[in-house]
C-alpha cells in the first residue's frame, strides 16, 4: 500500500465572541481569535489543528496573522508531498528549515496527529503511547477585573460543579489593590476552593517578595509567573523564598527553556502548553524534563477553542501525575464554537473522547460564518 501524501494545508483565522471581557496583566481580551489548520491527505483523510494565542502580539512572539502567513509561506511548501503518516519525518523536516514558531508548529503537529489517528482508527492519546485517565480536572480563571463579580462567578461554578479551582489574573493594578482583591476572594471561598494567581510577569522582584509572602500567608496555593521571564536569577531567588510554590509559564518558550529552568531551580511547577513547546508530542518532552527534575506539572492553555484544547488534553491524559490539574477551559470562554460537538465538561472535569484522532468534526457552516475574510 502506498503512503498517504500531504496534498494541501490551509490556515484559517476565526474571530469568536467571548462570554465577557477577559482581563490579563498585558491585555484585555474582548474576543478570541483562533487559527484553524486543515491538512488534507491523498487518502482522503483530513487532519485538523489549532494555533491560537492571546491578544495579538501582547502575549507571545507569534500573532494569528503571523501564524497564518508563516504556515502558508513556509510550513505548507515544506510539507506538501511528504508522507502524512510519518509524523517524526514531517516534524524533523520542519526542524531543519524553521526556527522557533512553536505556535504554528503546534497546530501542524496536532493536525498530523489528528489525521494519523483518523487513519488508524485511534484517539490521539493512543498514538502518544496510551491514556492513563479519561478526564482532567479543569480550573476556571476569574478575570472580570471586579472582586464582587469574580466571587459571584466562582460561587456559580461551585454550584453547578464545573470548577473548584480558581486562578485569578493579577499584575495590572497596584500591588496592594491586587493583594486585597485576591485575599477577599480566598476569604469568601475558604476551603471550598483552591485559589491561585497568575501575575503574567506584572511584578518586579521587590514587589514579588512582598506579594508572594502575603499570598502564601493567606492560603493562596500557587503563584504563576510573578516576574519577567527574562529575570532568571530573580526567579531562582523567589523560588527559594516564596511560601507558596512558584510556577513557570511565560519562562517556557521551548523544550530547551524547560531544561534550563529545571537546571537553575527557577520554579517548582511547570505550566505545560502545546503552543509554547511545538505540539502535543513536544510538550511531553517538557513534561519528561520536569519529571526527571522533580518539578510538578500543570496542564496550561493559550485559551484555545475545542481543537487546541483537545490536542492538549490528549497529551495531558498520558501523564502519570498532573499534581496541579489543568486550566483547559478555553472553549467555555467562547459563546460560539466551530465544531459540531462541543467538548464535554462535567463534575469539575473535561472528558476526553475515545473516538479517532482528536475526536472532533468542524462545523462548516459556523466556520464559514466566523472566518475572517
Ligand atoms: C496564561 O498566562 O496562563 C491561561 C488562562 C488564562 O486566563 O490566561 C491564560 C494564559
Ligand atoms: Mg500564565
């Protein structure tokens, strides 16, 4: 039997409305923009992937527009005509000619995995060696910018049993105002919830020394990326003195970053993101570095829609231990989806399909309605 060949790669920018503004230290999202990748093969199989970021260029080095331009001009010509069933060979071919661009790379790797899974009749988790669970606990991010509204939102999530872990986005307001906001939310929720913060690099080290101390003393379970990803020695010092564990997020822009953070002792938890490592297989290499170094794991998100969220989930359900659970809630932030069946969230967990590939089908009508022209 001849090998299936990659015939066409299409990248589509999709703008989707969100349930409310989502306020991060560096940007307030009023909508979310996804880049959907369709990889068509000569055997009639189509793989789908997603390469999504937050706030244009506010968060990472790639924007939706640059992701699309680079896939169209550089990734697609390298892959056209290649054996679609050999994911190692395809990704190594890209490695030789393309530096960085982990978001675009992740979307392509996801699409190749989806296609191969559909071809073999296997879920992506099984292509990655096999799942050890069927669902993942999912945190919710409180980021309305208003304390009373955040508490009401958390109470509602507890009531409907959708989330009992809450991550608060801070770092944009003055330090004391942020600390008051977080402590008030923790007091209101008490032992009923795990409360964590993501500073998104918003503090300098002098602020972080006080911030981490106060938050640790007030029952906050985890502090994500308190200072600049560039300040490595500051991260090492904070990791040694903070009473609450420090998680690296923006600091990890590649698998190699994960290795050097582990070698330096700059964090005790890693946020795993397929987009920042180059795909579901690449993120598992970062997980292996963490496991070897005794660093705990957390399943992160770039607020992808259903496709990117399930590509992440299929990788995360193969891991032995995800001590800090996940934040794979991206689809729940959107009021519209572009797949026929939305991912299932129930009893605090995201349930990962056992159908072939990622387990998703694009909804052509919705895709046509929301794609950018
Ligand atoms: C980040 O920095 O972790 C994940 C959840 C959220 O609200 O923002 C993202 C990005
Ligand atoms: Mg973060």
